[in-house]
């Protein structure tokens, strides 16, 4: 590389951005052909990095962006030199990192029309080629998607089922998502029977072959993601989704895929009826499927149910009915299944029907509360379960909500109508009271089974349950007990074997647990029924009651057969794996679904937070933070200042901050809608929203001022900025010189001849770790030029990151980049405008 690029690279790798910019400005100020020199240096960088298989995209982007700054700042009237068109095309289409495309276009003043024509010429390459993928990314980077016709980009991707490329095209942009859904909805006019005609006549796409089944899957996938259940706006996609659901239900009934027997004939009829009732297209499609399955009895039944006279059906269906008219109906698969089911001896609730109470009014609800709170300070055992209508579209936007909550006491079973009654109750005085009693009470043991799904649905249906659920102290998940006993104490179950043979039971989950204890499985045939219909059928009521009450019976069985009750008590409060994160993610989804959630900051709450802060001066070691993932830069700055700051990962739900705050006494820092959510779950003054739309250093200054934290020089870089560790090993510079040579394949005799006989005291050179430790050391940033410049190095024992007192450390001290917000305001009249952090205090003045 040229001396210019060598100097620039060294400054940039040392994070000396100001000096690196000066190198660039000085170089181009002296250049007689700055544009040509820019291209030449970019070519060298790109070729050098390609040869090393490690393109330094950041440095290339830095050079391009700095050149644009130089041009705008010093050479506004400088005309663009004549550059070979092919060279520019090559940079855009092949070599230049996409991140700097926009600056490159502005530098060379490339017209939009020219760019679009260039990009169109590149779209002829196969969609799986590198050039095509790069071209698509450039189009997205420039926000040019709608500059192209559907047949140029989107339709070929759709017809070839290139979901990953479609996702790139959409770029999480609402406008493009709606554009895609509208296009798919148009393709499926008339039930998708005219797709080929639409392609031919409207988009001039002749002789296109595509897989109809794959295309319908793709269409439904994006409808589920972005259609937001807007059936009236996208009727064709809604119909397509319903047809796929019908196809699944047909397979359940006729292909014997209902192995778990979770859907009775009544359930099946209810679900199908909800889909096809009132829709002529779907009802005709459904009857055609039944005829194709050769089920004449079902065809006649649904003709009557859907009011579809003989003459309104397709000709081939009419012919089928005519042929079958005088034939004897054969038993359908569902009838055969019903005969099989009728021979099974299922577990039944040992209660009379009048002991099952359906709660859909306040008097009945008061009876439940009376039973729950009758002896407030006595231990109470409750069987718990929930039911909701099944969905078959796996859409993230569907509002699937709990319909019935079952609460089983030793002598009564209450079925609480959450869907139609409970939501009418006052949230604080009635709903919260029930939530606290069930999930956050020292005297209640709540028996459940596989509670994670129920918990997510509860929070989705009634967010007021979230606080109590996060406590979860009452929970006793019997699925955990079952798993452990089957491994460690299988002999406790009298029906562990079937007919004295070591044959595995076909039953699963709770049904199998009931069979192990009582020799009879649960009848799960109502599990997938429509729980939103009212009134519930008797079979549904009995199923719901049984599912909750059997948990009480299982607990009693185990209590009688185990030597000590302590074993079961040890499971109380033990949560299933990832339960907290499941609840937290659902809380996040609830907030994302809240209208205008990004603008719902309550200023009075922020003022209340301020009033809670003590005037006592704190040191960084006396305060701990948990920082939301959207404030990553702030979290790093707090670590630089010596504060213990946990930063949530990108995939972590915002509400993980609650867990850290409670378990480790941390203050939550968040913003926007998550701030409102998190603040409602924390003690006053323990959740704060930093100022928005300012640099991270200034946010850090505001946080430290707000919480009255004073920083001394020894605090700077006293915590690892990568992992938040606070334990460092101090290593002699000679140890690090030997390690650096070893890691970079240099011979000691060539670079460090005076250290040939030196034996490292702290570092195991062969393992590249500290002695007696296993964390690999990270020497990022240490180069041939600077590795000999420091007498001491500091190694984070937690992650292995190596630090030294270089320019970063000196800049913090010499330029006062850490200045409290108060002082920065007072110094507004000073010439130095770089103060944006925290000021240092000497020990005496702090005291």
C-alpha cells in the first residue's frame, strides 16, 4: 500500500479518528487529481483486503465519507474530473462496499436515471448469483425499490419462492410490506385461478412456470406476517388462508393425523363451520373437497348446514351426488374413530355436575372469590388450567386470547369466562386481586402442567397478570415432577407398564401422567374445540373441569405415595425453563401492539423519578445499572466511567431488565414505550429515561449527574467495556511483547532479541491465556507499531480483553471528555466545545 494508506490505516486502527481525518484532508489538499487519487487508493484497499479474505469495510467507508466531508468543506466548487464510466460501474456493481455507495454517488454526482439503468442491467443475472444479491442490496440501500416494475424484481422473487431475498427487499419497511401484500392479493383473484393470465397480460411475463403449492405457502406466510388480519382489505389472501386451514382440517379427519385424539367430531364441525359459514366461495370449495374424499354423507350434511342446494354446486359435484344417490353410505373415518374412542375407559371427575360452576356473572364470581379468600391465612391447593380457540395460521398478529380459566378446588371447579365476562370487571379492584391471589401469595399452591404456554397466553389476554406471573411463587408445575420421577423413581407409579409389558403408552403429557397414577388416560377430544362459542357444550365443560381437577388428584396421589411431603414442596416456585423470558417477550409484544406506544412518555413520571434521587454523592462502585439494548452506546460509556452496567443483548426482551433490577439491585435505564412498561414494574426512582437524541457521552453525563455519581481518574476504564468485568490482571509489557510476536508469527530473535531468554511470569504463551486460567486473550488493536510502547497491560480476567493506557485513556484525562451536564452548561462561554462527558474530582474535593 502507499505511504498515505499505511499512515491512514495505522491512525484508524488506533481509533485516532481526528488524526486520521487530518491525514486524509492533508493528502487531498496536496493532490492535483483528487478524484483519480481517491479511486486509485480505493482500488488498493479493496484489492489488498480481498487478497487477505478480510475486507476492511470500515476503513474504506471512512475514507469515502471523509473525502465527501473534505469536498464539501474545502472544495465546494471543485468540478468532478472526467472518470472512465466503466471504472465507476465496476466500483458500484462489484467492488465498493455497499455501506459507502451513497457517499460515492454524491462524490461523483451520478444521476439517478443512470444508476437505475445500470442496476436494471444487473438484475438479469440469476437470483442466486452474487451480482444479483449485491444489486438487490444496493437498490434497498438507495431506497429504489418502487423505481422498478413488479416484473423486474418482486414477481420473479415471488414466483421462485426466494423468501430471503424478498425479506431483503422489504427492509422492514411498512410501505414495501403493503406493496407486497397488495401484489399477492391481486395474484389470487378468483381463488388464484387466473395467476397465469395476470402474469401474461399485466406484467408481460410469458410462459412462466411456478409451483402453485409453494406459491400459496409463500403468500400465506407474508399474509400472516404483514396482513394484520385485514380480511376486507385483502380478501383473496384471507380466502387462501382459510382454504389452507380447511385442507389441514380435512387431513385431520380423513388421513388419521389426529393421533392425540384432540378433536372430536363436534369440535371439527364447529371449526369448519366458523370458516365456511356465509362464504359461498369457501363453502363450495369445502363441499368439493368432501366429494373428492368420497364422503357422500358429509356432502349431504354440509349442503344442509350451509344452505347450498344441489343446483348451486359445480357440475361434477352434482354428477357425483347423482351417482351416489342410491348407493349405501360407507362409514366415514370419523365414525370409525368414534367407535374406537367409545371403547376406551377414560378418567372422569368424581364430582356431581352441580359442583362445576361456570362464571359469567358477578354473583358467581363473588362465590369464587369467597372460596379463594375464605381462609386467607391458611394453605390452599388449586388446580389450574386455561383453554382457548386453536388457530392454524401461525400469524404473529392474530389476537388469540384465553377464553376459559379453570380453577379447581377440592370440592368445586370454577370455569371463569375470561372472554365475555372477566374483561368487564374492574382491573385493579377485581382482576389484580385474583392475579395476586393465584400467582403471588404465600399460602397458595397453584398446580399446573406445562405452564409456559398458559403464562404467555395469560399475559397476552390480560397484561394485568404480568406482575404476579413474574413472581410465580405459587406455581407447582407437575410436568417437572413427572419428568424427575420417571427418571429417578418410576416404581412409584402403579401403572408404569401396560398389561405387565414394557410397552410404551401412546398417551402423552398430562394424559399419560393421569394414566400412570390411575390407570386411565384423559379424554382429550375437546382440546381443540371452539372455546369462544357460548354456551359451551356439556362435553367442553366436562373436559375443562377434568383438566384442572385431575391435577389436584395427582398431587394427592403423590402425597400419599411419597415418603415425605417435602419433595413436592421443593417444586413450589420452581419455574419451567425460560418461563420468565416467555412472559417478558409477551409483555414486549403487548407494548408493540399499543397504539402510539413510542410517544407515550409521561413527563410527570420522569419528574417523580428525579425527586427520588438522594443528594448524597456516590462513587461508581456504589451504584449498578441495567441498560436497555437500545441504549448500547450509553452502557459502554458508563463502563468507561467505571460503573457496573449490564447491557441487554439485541435478542433479549426489554423486560429482562426487571429480572436484573430485582436480583442484583440495579437501576434500569430505558426509553420510549419500554421505559413506561419497565417503570411500572419497579420501585420509584429505580427506572430512569436518559435524554434522547444526544450522543452517548452526553447521555452518560446526564445519568451520572442525575444519580449524583462522581468520577475520579482511577475510575476511567476500571471496568471492561466488552463484558463489564471489573477484575484485571496487570501484566509486564515484556510478557505481552512475547505473546504478540507469538500470535502474529514473528520470531522472537527477529523482533525482540533481548527477550530470547525471558520467561513470561503471567502469561502461558503456548495456550495464549493467563497462567491457571482458560480465557483466550484478545489483543485487538495492538499492532506492530505500538505493541512495544507500553510498560504495563491490563487483562480482563472475565473475557480476556487486553487494555493499555493509550490515546483513549489519555484523551479522557487531557480533554475532559467526561464532563457533568451541570459543568458543561456553566462552561458554555468557553472556547473548548468538546466537553461532553464527566468532569474529574480529586479525592479531597470529593470528600
